[in-house]
């Protein structure tokens, strides 16, 4: 079945440093979504990428979708303590029959030291 | 918009008890809802896809008779953990997609239910 691998599992940074998490799928994706889960909270939708090679920005966050639609990345510039949490990528398999079903990556736990 | 309410937030009960968790979409209609299980510091594991008016689709390895799912309306899905045992203790989260459950729809998550079986 479809697998979505995400690295690194943990990332500790000093406030102000940049952060990147990478996501790779074993199959071609229809789209990829990114979620953030704060400690003790539930996942919150950040963004969705659909087009091959797509790049989207949200303030200090930059999201990329690979040309082959099998990988993606999230880059945070100048991290702040409010960025702490677990970042998940989640993909929908291209050609899948289960509408909306997402396969989540393992997540990257980000810790920001002030 | 796109608020999903999940109840209860916490459940502590004795082994053998059945526990029902509700998931409601408050301001939109959700043809499709999803039930996940999450262990500490781990990813979300999809348990089943719940479709309004039809039987749920369970993921491989998830016991249908153990985790009963009912999606009686466009705004409510329930998960019942039957005869719960300590190994069922976990964080259960539901999510909902908009009408039609079309591809490319973001999922909106409830706050989750922390289940502890003694």
C-alpha cells in the first residue's frame, strides 16, 4: 500500500534558525496536505498543494510539491517559539478510489529553544 | 468555519466497558468522516472511513466488531469501542471533509478523545 515517509523525526532549533521537513511518497500523489499539531492538540490544516512543482508561501512558511508529485517539503524561516509542534504531511493517492482518504507521514516534532 | 466537535474529551473506564465517541460537523455537512488513532509522539493511523448512510470502510487490521462506526446523518458519526481493554487505550481523533467528500478536500479535525481503560 501507499507509504508516506517523513524526515527528520525530531528537530531542535534555536529561535531564529530555519527549519525544514521533508516528505516522500512511495506512489504518485493527487495532492499533498500539511498539518500542524500543537502538543496536546489536534491537527490543524495548513495548506494543500495540487500542481506539479507548486510552491506556496504563508508568511515564514514555504511549501513545495515535487515535479513528480511524490515529494514535498515545508520550510520555516526564522523560527519562533510559536512554531513548536508536530508537522505532518498527508497525501492522497493518485487514482485512488477512496475519496479524501489521506495517508499521513510520521511527522516531524519541532522544538524551538528561546 | 469548518468546525468539528468531538465528545467526550476524556474517558476513563473499567475493562469490559463499551465507550461511544461522537463526532459532529457544526457548520457544514460532512458526507465523509474519518476515524484515526494516535499513540504518543506518533502519526495518525487511519482506522476507518465513515460514509453517511452506508457501512464504514475499515483499514486492514482494524476489527469491525470491536470498533463500531455509525454515520447516521450528514453531521454526526459515532465510534463505539466495544468491550474495551487496556490495549485500546489511545487518543482517538475524528475528521470530516466537506459535502461530497471529493478529492482535494482538507480534513477538519475534532479535538480528539483520550481513552484510558483500567
